C-alpha cells in the first residue's frame, strides 16, 4: 500500500475561525484523508493571546511568532486568520515569498490588496485560497470560479451581511427601533462593539468587490462602490414597505451593462415574493444571473465558527489535492488568467434608474402635497402612489410617503434637495430604492 503524503498546515490566529478550522481538520481527519489521499496535519499554530491549545490538539506546536510558521520549510500551507490589513498582509506576502501556499478568510485584505497578493503568488507559482472571505460556509467563490465558469455573469445581487440582516429582520418582526435591535445583536454576539462595518454596508462592499473582480475579470477597489447603510431605517419605513408589498433588505447589487458595471450597496425594498426577501435572520443569500444558467441562488449562514472553518478547510483540501497531483494553479485564483484581469468602467451612480420610496417629514398644512408633486414633476419624476397618515406626529409633522415609477438618480438627488430646503420639511427625506422584479412583469 502506498504511503500517504503528509500535507502540513501552519495556522496564524486561533480565534473564532482559527479554532473552527482546527476543529474541522480534527473531526474530519479520516474523511479528508479518504477524499484526498493525503494526511492533512495541523502542525503549528501561532497566536499571542492564548497560553495553551485544547488537549485534543496536544500534537500541535503552539508558537507566539508567526515567522516560525512562515519560515518553517516543513509547512506546505500557511493559513492566515487574524483579520485586518496588517500584519496579515505582511505575513501572507512573506509566506508566498517563501514558496508557501496561502489560505485566508480576510475579506478586507483580499478586496483592498488582493491583486498584489495574487500577482505575488503567480510569480512564485503558489496558490491562494479565499473561499471563506465571502459567505462563510456557502461555496460562493468556488461557484463563481468553477461552477459558473462558462457564463457571462449578467448580475450579482445579495444579502451578504448577517448582522444587518438580523437587525432588519427583528425590526420587521417586532417594530423595534434600530438602536434597540443593534444592542440586542451586540449582546448576542452578532454585532461587534463597533458595528460600523456591518450596519453601514462596508463589510458587504468588501465582499461585492471580491465577487465583481471574479465575475467580470476586472480590477477595482472599495472606492468604486457606492455605499449606504441601514442606520437611517425606522420601523415606520418597514411598515410602509409592507403596505406596498415589500421587505427592506441591505443589498449588494451589480448589473453588467457591457461597457460599464454597477457597484452599489444600499437598503432596498424587495418584493415580498422575491427569493431574497425571504432570506432572514443571520442567513446570507447570493443571487447570480448568468447568460447560460439564468438565476442561481446560494443560501446559508454567512458566518460562524464551524461554517467558516469548513470553508477554510475546503481551500486547504483543494490546495492539498493540487500539491499531490503536481497541478498547482490549475484553476486561476480569480478564474480569469492573470493577464485578462483589467480595469473596467463603473456605472456612475447618477445614471441609475429605478423606482423610489420617499418618506418626507412635512408640516401638516394645506398645499404641501401639491408643492412636493410639483417639484417631482419638474425633475421628471412620476408618482406611482401617495400615502399620508397621521403616524408618529412630532410637532405637527406627518409622514408623506411617495413611491415613484423609474426615475434617474441624479434627478432624484436634485428634487429631494429642493424638497428638504422647504420650510414645511422638519427632517431630511428618507429615500429607499425599490427593486424591480422582472419575473413579475
């Protein structure tokens, strides 16, 4: 019987995801061996915050210096799970320079410095796995890289942050204000002490950058994405959305127009019957549209110790198989060959056309509605429906709620600025874009 090859893994960071990877490799050791023909061994862990590893990992060497992993000639794969930009970037580039294959779950690093890392890896003929950077245990990266390789990707749309989705779901179910639900999410560990990245759409935008880079073979950065968060959403907006037949979700959206592509993250009113409207709690949903397959939905937990650990392990297994079969870089990191990754124009946000929801906080007096309608008409914005109810009155104000037919973003911005400047407005108008479900047209 042929002796199985050993693939030795060095892990930098034994936090939530790092310990999850260790658990997966330990619990699934025999299964992975039968599937790869190799013994995948967690040989070393580098972490400065712990004094000892759990007893089951007694054979694993714990060190405090990541260089002891990066410079160890016996280590085949270096897994970076500390997060952040530095020192993670330095560790990864040093590992690549030493001829090590690398796996990371670091979405911020991949979205901002991925091209530098991938180019360095190509020059050294080593692989970089980053499945866990998007979607936790959902095989989003592999689906784009391999499963949908024969498709021109026409659109990407998704709920990519479980924290924001949990908050909106709670607000929808119980009518609880954003601030209260955020505190609950923090208490349950769904949200960080500083939740900015989650609730203001930045985390979602990082993931969208990675997916667009792979889907379109394009160079882009976080600065190319138009980003709005959910902190301005009130329960009253959720109630009105329901009356109109929608749910509010924080969506990442990219439509491929051929010469340009959209890149935007913002709250969106999604038709209640749409598949993404029913992605609830801390779940994520990724909807890809390809010219051959049409719609493909990937759904599951977008985070979690074991879920993300499973995704990291999948990269480790893929690289291990390639090492064994001497076929490194059989599949390019970004699906496209490195020379085919090129800049591409981003559709200006001002050019966006879609229906809109406006909630205008107006003084309850005659002539207000006709003035608002006149301003919208001046900017070629057609009203579809109007609701004016005496809810949540504050100092004589009432919400005037308007939905529009398709309008141009640039015109909407001008119209709302003019409306908000009127003396009958007591607060800035809330604007939410509405998804057009073409399947219902």
